[in-house]
């Protein structure tokens, strides 16, 4: 049976999960579109709650039928659910990625280092008020590519579960440990807090020596790091540039992440 009604409860839920941060928070789920991202999620250990696919994706159904319930939807419903102009016809829901309150596990749940080594060598990137979903997705990819232990998003950041973040991250969001919480909590856990900012005492990236246990703060696209967070920074660093006035948050973060990576 093919679902053709927009009033169908599963259709309504998927559309809400694709578009509404509050709906995602209340359901404890987020929706993802695309077969490639499905395989990335499953390979990373995620089990989907529900799958909706169009009839042309029958082969996909056979590959995924043992994981969870699968429903067939019409092409018109796929267009109604999707937030893209050309729907791929594969939709699935997953439990939320980030750990909203359990910051105490940030050293030991990363999967990047052995527990006994994590305390001594843990490098985290934290985003303060970054609102552009594409930037967040690109930063997630860079953190994953260069072995950063975890990413922390402040409450003022865009939702990591938005479709544009997940698409931009290209599967890295399923591998990288992602947290949401207060950046000050990292300082309480013994991290050296490093702000990417100009100002008195700021050191140039390239000659800067990163501590083994540190968190680098990347500020918002327009305002940079907020004054409250800047106050708790132990050190500041800057990227030397020649002609351009500034770099976008994702580009700046990626340059710093490359230098921050464990060697």
C-alpha cells in the first residue's frame, strides 16, 4: 500500500522533523534524506526508527527491511516531506545526536582514544553562536577528517539536526561525538580554553603550541566570540591574513583544526 495522504501521521511527523527544531526535541528524533546518508548512519551504528521510501527505491527496501518498519510513499509525498527541490525518495528518522547534559563523558565517549589516554590528550572544538547550518556541517566534516575528539555547540548555535547541517556534514555527523552545552563546563573539567580572536596577547597560528587537553572556541560569523565566553579564555590565537578582511567561520575553523589535529 502506497501512502498518498499528507494527513498520514507518519508523513506529518517526518515533515515536522525536517522543518521544526521543537518537533525534533520533543520527539527525540530527527529526519534524514538520502540513501548514501542512510548507509553512513547504519555503518556508524545508528538504528533508524522509521523509513519512508518512494516506489522506485524498492531495492533499497530489500536492503533495509530487517532494521525497522518501512512504508512506501508517493512521489508527491516525497516532495511534500523533502526540504530540497529534487527529493531523493529515501527518508529515515534517527535518535538525536547530541548529548544535551551529559558533559561528564566528553573525555571517555569519543571513540577516538583509549580511556586511559583520553585524560591526557583530548582536543575539542567548541562553537559559540554559529548560526549558519552550512558552516556547522563543514566544521563537523573537518573535525572528523582531522581526528578532533569532540565538538561542542553552545545553546546559541543552529540546530545540529537540521537537514542542511546533516547534508553539509556528509556522514561525519554520525561519527563525530557532538555535544550541546555551556563552554564554561569545559574549563571546569580542566581544559585549556583557547579563543580564536584578535586582541591583546593573541598569538599567531602556526607558532602557537596547543596544550594536549584543550578546547578551541570559534565564534559566530558576525560578532565572533561573545564577551562572556571570551572572559574565560586562557589564551587567544589568530590566523594571519593579508588582503581579505576576514574568513568565514567554517574556513577559519578548518584552518585551525588542521593545526590542532593530533600528531
